[in-house]
């Protein structure tokens, strides 16, 4: 499966390059302090021949450069030399901290930009989901992706990337210097490190375990969401203990899997630590023969510098093993997120209603199935324009599916929906046909914001007309701020019938040519329903109205009826 991470990194490659440069300079300055600090004693206790005696005649350029520096310092006298040397170290440490800070801040900017882009990608993918497939998914899995999966991705991919890059940069710089100081001794270090890295990479199950862990977390969130949404049903069915037991069992499985994953991750650190200490012992033993005796090729002070640089190298070695383990865990999370990123050419919004009037609309040999279950098969029908049609039939016959196909919420697997004689996609039908669903969904906004929702071109006059048709004016009159009154999450400050009327007004705003009502008056009382139906039918007297309903009172004034009795119902055009 293609990964989205390289593309996001490419968008921020400039910031990442700045991080790499700052981290590399910080590593170089850290190494500089290690090369110089061991000669501190040379300034305090110079040998009989001066400070130059600790360097062999055939010393490499690095040692000769340090020799000249120390000679210059020693020429100032012991006390003055110590002050200058201390100021030099302070300058080096200050520069190192400055570049380290720059690297941290730069990567934070890089990471925040990546996460912002990823959240936008996931949110856009939610909006682009096929409606039929969306209704069959566990919404808790999406919540898990947008919450815990995002957090896991940030920690186990982006933070691990920072750790990995810094570790690799530091290791390369330190190893190059160690090779320069003594290539034979360094070869031993590299060989042992290579063997250790191979052993530490043996936990190949981590990616699969991480993926399973996030799947279990999604199921757990789905259960919690279901509990929150169905609390009254749970209490009414006296199923509290049943739901508790189900949640405890899922939580126990999730917790056991999480322990197993962290057991694999946390094994990397002690193993790499043991490996590093083993190499230190090897360096001390082998290095002793390269410092002592007639065949000595390295001064004692430079050997101490060598050991200090290697000790500094232990931290990036440990960081590298931890980063690899985190990456393996993060790959499972990345795969889960990648599966949710749907690529689509569908527009995210419509700037204005599509031009032109709908003169005719017809379904031609349409077949639609949810999975393997066909709901509508080979269905053909031309809707009567400028008339009111009642769609009737038993429950499960496909009435709602028919309405959603007409509106553009669903695209049939076979057949075509023709508008003005031309085939159309679901996207092309959306926005041109108003849809009033049975279950109203309002947003945490004002009454006006809910009616105007997503359509900035709607005028105040059109909103007033929709309010009159949907019988919303009595609701507005009783609200403290009228149309500008916030109605809470899901319209929680309104009753069920009031929410339905605001939802109806949202569908009717702009006076559309065609309106599809799917049990839209189910939440209204009989008197309000009659007022609404009368107002709607009067307002749409010369327009097309499709009414899906079971109540006889709702469809009594419709001009024609369309019976949908079975999945294979066929009406000739």
C-alpha cells in the first residue's frame, strides 16, 4: 500500500533540510568539545618540554591543529590560558546549544505542518466517502483514526523520524572522526555495531502487532460511542451489566495486546545499551595496546578523546535502535490511516447552484445493492414533472434508496439517472435537488447558520421564505436571540419537532425545482404536519415534489403515486 508520508515530507522539504543542517552542526560542535577537553590538564601541568610533547611527530592534521591552539594558549601563561580555554569551551557549548535549539524548533514546525496536512487529508476523505459504504462502517474506527491513530502516528513516525535523522547524522560524524583518529580500532567498533543492529532488528512482528492494536482500539471506541448514543435504550432493556461485560472484555484484550507491543519496543533500549558497553570494554582492551608499548600509535590524551567520542556515540546508537522500533510500530498505524485516505475527484463544495432548470428526470434500468443484497433491480421510471408524486410501498422495498439515488446521495451500480435526457453522476445531482430526511441533523450554530449552511449565496429573503414554508417562525419568535440563537450540539436546545422544521427549512431555502421528502414529517405532530404539508404544496404548486411516507395524511394531496413493492419492480418510461 502506498504511503502518504513521503508526499507530506516533500511538501516540507525546506524545513526538514534546515533541521538536518542545524542538527549536523550541533553534532560537530559536541565532538569539538570532546576533542579539546582532554587536553585541559596539559595547560595546568605542562611537561618539561612544554605542551607540544604530547603530540607525535607524525600526527594527523586534526592533532596538529589542536597542538597549535594549545601552544598559543600556553604562551599566554597558565592562568591566562585557563581563562581563554574556558571562554573557548563556553563559546563552543553556547553555539552547540543554539544549533540544537534551532534543530528542535525547526522540527517542531515541520511536524506540526505534517500533522495539519494529514488532518486535512483525513477530514477530506470523510467528506468523500461513498454514502452506501459509509453507512456500513463502524464510525468508532474513524474516531480512532482521527484521535488515537493520529497521536500514534505523530509519536511513532514523526518523532521517530527526528530521532532517526539526528542519530544517523551524529553517528556518521562521530564514526568519520573515529576512523580518522584510528581506523583499525574503529573497524572493530563498526563490525560489532553491525552485528548488534541486525540482532535488534529481529522484531519483525511489531508492525503487525501495532496494526492489530489500533484495530482493537477502534472497536473499543465504537463500543463507547454506541453506549453514549444508546444510553436510554440500554437502561430500558436492563442491559447495563451486559454492556459493561462487553466493554470489559474488549478492554482486557486491548490491554493485553498493548502490553505485548510495548514489550517488543522496550526491549530495544537495554539491548542496545548492553551492546554499547560491550564495545567500550573492547575499545579499552584493544586501545591499551595502541597507546602503551614500543608500537604505540596514539597519545594517551588522544586515546581519552577517542573514548569520549565513542561514549558520545552510545546515545545515537541507542536512539537509532529506539527509532527503528518506533518506526515498525508506526508503520501499522500509517497503513490504517492510508486505508482511510480516499482519492476522489469530487468537489468539496459548490460555489453556487448549477445553472439551468431541470425539465425532466428519469431512472433507466437502475440497479442498486448494499453488498450482495439487491434493493432495486432493473428499475426504470420517468418522474412526472411539476406534479406531486407519492412513493409508497412496504418497509424494505427500496423507497428511501430510490429517493437517495434521485438526490445524488447514492450512485447506482448499473443503469443511469437522466436529467434533461443526459446521464448524470451522483455529484452532478447534488445541490440541484432538495432532500428532507427523516432524521434531522443540525449543527452547533445559530438557527440562521443551520438554514444557510454551506450556501453563502442564499439571500435573507430566501431564508424568510423557507422559514414560512417550514413553519419555523413560531420557533424563532420564542428564542431569545431569534435567528441568531445558538442551538447547541445537534440542535440539543430544540425539541425533536423543532429540529425537523429547521432541517426542512434548510432543504427548502432557495425555492428548489425538485424536493424529495423522506418521511420528513414523522417527528411533527398532526396539526403542525398539516400546516406544513399545506404550505409546502401551495408553495410548490407548479414544482416537482416527491413524498416518501407511510402516513395517509402526508400523501393525501399528491397528484400521482409510484408503488415500489419489490426489488424487481419495473415501470416503463
